[in-house]
């Protein structure tokens, strides 16, 4: 769908009163947004939530007349102010552009009825969470947002933010502080709890969220912890939709092509998938009517996705960046990289996976190659490099641990780790500085510079790598790869291990 803007380059300002001015080819909300019940609160409103969960709920309201599940968005972090400034003048409306390889389509999503910026509205957030009308609270707070020790699997209770929330429960700043204070208010008022639905890329994300929330509650009140553990549902789920960062060029394109002036549109692919454990404690919308799959066991699906899609993203990101690529589709246009990703999935990862009901793993791998290569998505390599200390231990290292334990091949997985380690040095192959966007950036970069071609300083971060540093053959291979990366570059390393 390509539309010439009748409103000129600026486009029509996105606002309820202006929707009739948009092209008839653009889907807009035809349901009464004011009659939606705000039963769903989402914490961490970014591009992914707006392209995924919110779209499913918007479909229910638009195509199926479901009015009981309007969404209220919440931003907890200082940087979420930008989202508030974008969405509030637009009354929560925003544009989703689905970009296929051959065509792109735009729709305006209206399911988001309000947005609360917690640093300025903490009491209002707590009131909304504690309200009886709130029945589901979902999360996209990134893999690093769960305050989880990657090796022990335990809650990091000594985190200063956590300790501050324990001391001041009525003025929280962390997601755990907000959830537990709201649940405590509901408990004391005799109001049924809400379901907590993690939508982040964590294996057993619901179980992990339960453990973290209950652990935090236990720091406050053991009876609250017991009540949450007994009464609150934490379903596991798997989410999938490639959604890059929005750029200034994207905003200009939406105005020029679709005639919409949107402060923060979302670009995404046509594909979407949502596998959800059907275990809710306070009702749920009929998500299956919008294409979600409700199951009793999510683990095989999430393991498939995190270890194939997410691990492949990590594998191509650092080596691709070092090779000078800016976009994922350009990396995948390089036959050497395409072969690397295809072989890593087929030879080293898939043999470690369980059977996945209804899924042909060979076809799934082929579909990933096609999705990664979609040129209209323009997924930034730098987006995939973000917060690797939370992503690599969840996406790549589990397969590596299992391959070592089973005496299976692991060279291509090790190459992914080597690419990350070389990237952490902080300069690319042309000597240009790399900005490391990671919660542990300073520590990671210090160890990368200390070791350079010696991986042992980084592997000594046991909270990330566990006992990997004790596997002598793995360490020797990783050191060999690092020497090759520093001396000859990423392409030479790929050619040595993939091109032969």
C-alpha cells in the first residue's frame, strides 16, 4: 500500500478528531475508544509492545467488538519521558507500518487509552495498578530488567534501588516495588489480584517473574510473599515480531507516504507470533481470536525462539558490526554470513532442542533467514548489540553449555562469543570508537581491554559465564578466534570456520 500524502509532507496530525482526514486505505479505530475498560496495564511501552501485544488487543476491539480490555501504558524510567511526550498529545494513538519485502501497510492503533510517566505520577500509577478494574499487568522491561543473577538464578536483593523500595514501599521506583505495593493494597482491600504477564525474551519468563516478585515481596513482608505466590498468576509466554528502532527517516516516510504526522510511529514485519500459557487468575481477553496460541506448555516454543532467532541475532550483530554493516538485511545479503547463521542453527543449536508441537524446525530456520533478509525492515545492527550482558547468557550461552556437556560441536557458537568479546574492546576494525550500550559496559570493556586476545578476564565474570572458563578446549578455541579477529578481522574468521 503506497499512498501519496494529500496533506503534503507534514501529514495530518495524529488525533482522534483527525482520523477521518486520513486515506481510506489506512485502517483506523472505528470502535469507541472512550468506552474501553482499562483492564490491561502495560509497563515498558516501547516499539515492541506497540507492534505486538497492543496490536492483538486492538484487533480484538476492532474486529471482534471486545471492549473490556483497553490498555494503560506505564513508563518507569527517566528515558520514558520521550514516549509520554510523543503519545499524550496524540491521545495514545500511533501508527504501525507492516513492511513486507514487496509492500508496506499502515494502520493506526487506538487501544492505548492513557500513558502514565511514573517519575511524575507514581501515586497515579499505584492507584491504577491497585484498581479493581485492572486485571492483567504485562511487562516488556528488557531481559536485563528482572534483577536476576544470571548464574545462580536468584534475586539480587542488595541492588540499591531494591533496598530503597523496601525501605519506602509507598514510593517505589522499580517494577517490583510497584507490583508488590499495588498487590498489597489489593490484598488489604479484599480485591482479587491481577495476572502478571512477562513478555520479555526469558526462558520460563513467567516462572522467573514469579520468583523475582515473590523474592522482593519477602524482603517486605513474608505474608505478602506467601499471598502473591498462592494467588497471583504468572503465565509463561513467547513473543516474536522483529521491530527495529524508529528513525527520523521513518517519521518522514510515514508523513510523506501515508499522510500521517506521528511523533513516534512503529516499523515492523508482517509476521507476528504469541504463544501464551493459559493460566490467568482474573480473567483474560479471547486472544486466540486475534491469532495468539493458548497452550499448556510454552517452554518448547520459547526455547526454539530464543536459541534460534535471538541467538542468531546476537551471532550476526557483533561480527556484522565489525565487518562494517549497519543493517541486518545487508548482513544477510552477504553469503558468508548467511551460511554462518544457517549452519550455526542447523548444526549446533537445533540438535539440542526438544520437539516443538506443530513446528517443523527446518522450516522455522528457513523462515528466519527470509525474515532477517527483509530489506524493508531496515533493522539496525546496533539495536541487536544493546545490553548483551543480559542477552548473551540467555540466548547463546545455554546452547554452548549444553554442547560442551554433550561433547557436541560448538565452534560456531564460540565464534559468536568471540565476536562479542572483540566488539567489547571498544573500537572497530578501522579504529573508530564503539559506544557500548550495556548496563555492565564499564566492567565489560575494562576486562576486554585487559585480556584483548586472552578471554580469561571476561570469562572471570562468573555471574555471566559460570564455569565456561574452566573448559580448557573452549577457552583455547575462543583465544584462537580472538587472535584471528584482532589480526585479520571478522570476515577472515568467518572464512576460516564457515567458508571452507
